[in-house]
């Protein structure tokens, strides 16, 4: 039996990924409506991110930079974005710790415990060395 081949336009993929990323709809709901496996949404997201990264590099090259310089700038932008996310997480944790320090309510303690659990689940898994 031949595998079913899906053909979707870039616009449809972008719309589906935008709905998923923005949190308007769950990935499984979008995939069910499109009649595709849920993993396709994740693949599309990576593909669109890579395409956007390529466009940014091309744009920098158009401004007179070499390909290597453009890649380096794009890599630095990604690092800066990662640092911003880390600082934001730490700011939330510091704020919760300050609340915990000034109050003895168990509500705040459970809030902090929930944040710790969520942070652990959201951290990217470290790849095992080969």
C-alpha cells in the first residue's frame, strides 16, 4: 500500500503554525482539521523558522556583508534572544522569591512550586553524546 502524500501551500502551513504558536488552538486540533499527523505541524514550524533565518541572512548579504558575516550576525541575534528569555525567566523567579520572603502564605509557596515544575518541563532536553 502506497503512503498518502500530502501537499499543502506555504500559506496554509504558515497559518496553521501561527495558530499553534500563538496559542489560539492546540496542535492536535489543527492537525485533525487538516487531516495530517500532528508531527507535521512541528516539522512545518522548523521549516518556516529555517526559511525565515535564510531570508534574514540573504537580506544582510544584500546590505554588502559576506555570507559568513551574515551568518555570524544571525547567530548572535539568536544568542541575544536566548539570553533575553533566560533573563525574563529569572526575573519571574526573583519576583516570586521576593513575594515568598515577605509573606508567609502557603498560596505563594504553591505558586513557586508550580513555577519550578513548569520550568523543569520547559527546559530543553540535553542531547546524549554519541
